[in-house]
């Protein structure tokens, strides 16, 4: 079996009107074929065009995937002789054809119907692939990837989580789920929290959390419906958009209603999932943030950043996760003086992280303050109260999760056989509040407590237990080189085995901080699930 290049099923997002449904079904790829043309600054300083051909074409060119359209027929759903379905194929779940006037009765269908149809499509695809002797795949070996945009991710979750909405063997065939801009915990707007469940709103009620809990198979009354059940949360990737201003729907009204910290429709904090390990420990799904809107010319699906996250999650060989453990944060001297005088001092901190892979011009992950996507923590969140001491201990549960990065050896360094990425970490100087008033003495907007770029490079090494040797470097000390070998401890958790190591960081000046970057590296795609 050609692991990890399993069949891909794409599930599109929500169509609000009958006209949008007809537009959707008129497109054989349901939007997965849409690209974009943008400008970027070349090394000469000139502006040049950058063409992103679309996920469909790039998967065909880069990974030799094939579509399943032949002589105008979908060879998965038809039974014509000699129509052999290749294993490395892209299939579109055309669920809106059931609600189309062109192909059906034009009546709306509930999301449960779309979820059941997804399970049927998986079983049909398995049958057709196993019928092709060139694939050398048995039904037990067959695996499939689900890739979904917006409401399509909820269709996938309903099928995967709710045992009443499909066959168990179809669910067992799902290896990974990748979601673009899915409202995993519903849609909240400025004028109303939680889209109402009024029947008059039609299919918009699919994003009401009470309605979502029902079709996702979660207990009645569940407040946070972003929980993944019945499927490993670490095998679900959430790509989160952070650019609302370029979302064109309703002439910008949707972007205004969703707010700045959104993609124009889905708020950033609503676009991620979590689950629980067998021991009850909370497991957050891997995710990345990119400065793209929910759809449109600057949309999240038709973006180079989205494609690179997609392919590395599906096909990559190593996963990195980073957290920032803070041991102490000091106050500016003027604020410290006020604190020692008995005044109440409050502060909150914003953590910026921008990650890129070696040799490319785009960011694979980006969370910044000016794009309203930086990680936010108050002092009280970072440090737990201590009844026996004035010194408050750090709360490791609140350590900011900086990134989940997947790397693919297909793009490794030709001579070193390594894969590499870098991330810039910035801790922004906060606004201090003293006795309820902002303290702006000697405050400079945009200043940082800490800023550094860290490079990580991984080399295949069969002598190590993890199968990888990891090196690191600080850009300020060894520019563009990761020379120091990372030494850490082997661990095993619900996502597998790996190695975890710490890189001490500090800024002794006031305000300053001390702590460590806690980074884990583990093999990925070693075998099918």
C-alpha cells in the first residue's frame, strides 16, 4: 500500500442560498480547484506575480494524485467497465447535489444527511479501489484522508463522532482530518453570541451550538462543542484564518459582525478542536494560523500557506511542537516602585510567533498582535496564587502553545538530507495598569521584552530512539545555522513516542523574563492508523 499517499476526499463549505447551491454543484471540484494570483516583492525590489494553481493541480503536480473524472463520468460512482480507480486519487463529496434543483428536488437536507452520504462515499471508494488489482489494497488496508472547508469540517465530524450517522468500518478507514476555517465551536457575532436556532433561519442553524451538539453526538447542554470524540484529536489539523478585512461576503458586513479576531466569519478561538487521551488528559489538536480570509481571492483554501500545511500534515515524516514555559517576568523599574508602594498592578502579555520552512517565501504559521492573532495571557494566568509565599509559581497548564509544525523529506536539503524550519518569538511589552489606570510612563508601543529567531534542523538517524537527530541555533548567535545538538528525554503519549528538550531563554533587563522553550519532536506517518 502506498502509505502515506492515501485517497483524499474534499468536503466543501456552506452554501446559504439556492443560487449558491446551484453555483456549487456546477463546479466539478466544489472549489478545491480555485487558485489565486497575487503580487510579491522579488529580490530586485520589483513586484512580481505569484500564481497559486489550486490544491487540486498542486497535488497532481507535486504528489502524482489523479482525479476521478474520465470522459465526463465520475468513475467512483459509476460502474462502467475498465474504469479503474487509482489509489492516489482526489474525490469530491458533492453533497449539495441532493439539495440542487438541477440534480434533485431542490429541497434542503439536514447536515446529518450529508454526513451519512459521506460514509457511503467512503465505502464506495473503498470498493472501487480494492477492485483495481494495480492498487494491491485490501479493504482492511484501505485508508482515506478527509479535507474540509468551513461547514464541511462539521459534516466530517458529524460522520466521525456520531455513531448513528454511518458505518463503523467507514469511520475506521479515516486516517486524518484536515479542516480549513471550520467553526468547530459555532459562530458568534457582535450582535449575538451563538447563532440562534430559529427554524426561520434555515440551514444557518447548523452553526448553533445546541444544534451542533445533537449532530456531533455530544451530550445535550454541551457548551464547548469543539471536542473530538471517537477519533484521536492529534490526527485532526485545524488551519485558522486571521484576515477578516478581505472577506467579501455581504459587502463586508460579515467581517464586521465576526470582528477583527476572525477570518471574516469564524472567530479565531472557535476554529480549533480538542480531545481527551485515555487517561483523561486534555489533548489539543495541532493547528496553524495564517493571515487569510474565510474565502474569496485571499481565501484560506486557495492559498500557498494552506497547501503547505495540508501536505506536510498528510505526508510529512516529523512533527515539532513548541511551548514557552515562563519561570519569571519582571516589571519595569517605575512600575516595580508603584507595586512596592502597595498599589495594585495588573498586566497582560502578548506572544507573537512566526514560523517558516527553509527555502520558501511564505509563513507556515503566523500569530501577531497587529493581525489580532497573538497569544494572550494575563499575569494571573501565567502564575498561580501561592498561599505560603509572595513568589507565585508558574502555571504550566497556561504555558503558551507556540506551534505544531510538520516537515516533509520530499523537500529536504539535497546533501544534508535534513528538514528544517525557523520561528521568530516575540514577547510584547504590555500595557500596565496601576490602581485601575493605565501606566504610560516610558511606554513605547511595539517594544518587546524578548525577541529571537530560533532554527531547528532534523536529520534522519537510525541510531536514535526517535529516528531523528535534532539540532538548533539562535539567529543572533549563529545566523542561518543550527549547530548545537538538542539533548532531551524520550517520552510516550497518546500521539506516540518522541524526544522533548528545553532551550533556556532570558532577558535580564527590566522588564524581562526567564524561562525555556519546551520543544518536542516525534516521528510522523510511520505507519497507517
